């Protein structure tokens, strides 16, 4: 058995911080919100009443903990002394009600991004994406695919060095920079502008893949997504599973080192930079080599028979691209798959 298979014989409970264990599941494995899940949202520091909170804020928080589905009218919110508290509760309750209107968390994720997320705090969208990504990866045993899937809901920093294309968790970098931990990878990422000081992180490989699950909450393993590396295949696997579970589109994804003109009939940028580069190339514009070098990973998605693909796109391979911005930040937007893949509108959700 390959050492790259991290979870063989290990408990499959990873990303516990997502809160997936607080959810129920339907027959298809999709997540169902429970009162305990909403109580976890209410434990966020933005909603937890501080010591100086007024009595009405404390009472509202207690009431919601007791009955997370409680209807709260505008008059109750207007009675809170703190304007930030009023805004935070208003945003949370609007988000809660939109999610509860959908049958599953996956369909709520789709409905939110289709309906518009203006006014929804990014932290709430990140928490929801964390949950649905965790459900999409249920039962996955490949550490490289699991680590790649972290990119769906956690910002990364990139470094390119001696044939490696490394993605490291931005928050983990910042935490270790504050602690002053030094290490070769940290120094490399420091040179790439990832942190003010060196940090100690390991690169996921066959020698440590077996320990991924135990470290999954630390987000302290960097991933090499260079062509031919297991991390490149892991990224393909993660996107494959996300598209199948959340978008209802069974497909295969394979990493490719490059794509020649005429080899792609559809493209989806997985982030803002990759989208802009892909659109420019599609329009036939000349793109500077320096900007092309920001592309970190390429993949080709091909739908399986029976997938709900638009008629004019059947049999057409889809190019997927991941890029870093000029500051070497990587911000994957899985909602780009929802907006960009040629699927019938009713396919997802």
C-alpha cells in the first residue's frame, strides 16, 4: 500500500473544526443543519456578548442558544445598545434564514452564490464552504487530495523553488512567524513575501502523509502542486470530488503540465487571477510571460456520461487553472466552478 494513502487504518475524522459532526446527513450524504450547528455559529466572537454587552444583547444571545431557529424582528435588533452587535446579528440572522430555506447545506451554498452574497460576511461563507468541502471529501484516504481540498476554504501563499510549486496555509504561516520558528521552508516563503519572519512547516510527502489526519487541524503541511507531483494529482482529485458532491456533476479531472492552443474548448479560472489570464488568452490577447508564470496548476475536466452538461458543451474538455496574484497569494474560489462549468442551471443544489 502506498505511503501516500494517509488514512488507511486511521480514524477518518479530519477537519473537526468544520463542525461537520454537528450536522445530520440525508440519504445522499448531504449535510443537514442542526440546532447544535447554529449554536457553534453563535459561539463566534462576533456574536458572543462581551463583558460590557447590554442586558438585551445577553438575553438575545441566550434566547438564540436555547432556540437557534428563533425569529428575531428588527425591533429586537434595534434595541441593542452596540451598533456592531446589531450589524453582526443582522448579518448572521439573514445568513441563517437563507441557509435554513434550503434542504441541505450543499444546496444552500449553491443558492447563496447563485442568488448573490453581497452583505454576507466572508467568515460565514468560509465556514459554510468548509462544511460542504468536508462532506465532499468524506471517506477520502489520500492525504494529497485532502490537503489540496483545504485550498477551497483557506487562503494560501505560494513559493516556486527548484522545481517545486509550494502552497502553504497563510494563517499557519502568520502564526508561526509570530512565534519566530525558523526552518528552510519558512525562509523560502519569507523570501516569497509570505511572512515577515521565517516559519517552520513541512512539505507533504510519502514520508509524512500517514500523519495528515492527526495534523489536519493545524494546516501546517505545505503542498507541492508542480506537474508530476502527488500534490498536482491531489488537487485534481479534490476538485473532482467537490464538483460531484456539491454541484451534482460527475466528472474526471487530470492535471496537465501545459495546454497548447486549440486543446481547450471551455475554461474556468479557480481564482481571480487565473480567470483574468484565461479570459485574456481566450480573447486572443497577448499575455506577458511574467504574468503567465503566475499559473501554478492546470487541469482538464471531462464530464462523465449522464452529467447535466449544456448541449453545446457535451464532449468538450474544460481547462481548469489556478494562479497566484502578484503578491503570491492564492485565493481559490470554488464558486467559480458553479458559475463557470457548462451545467444546466438546475443541476446543482
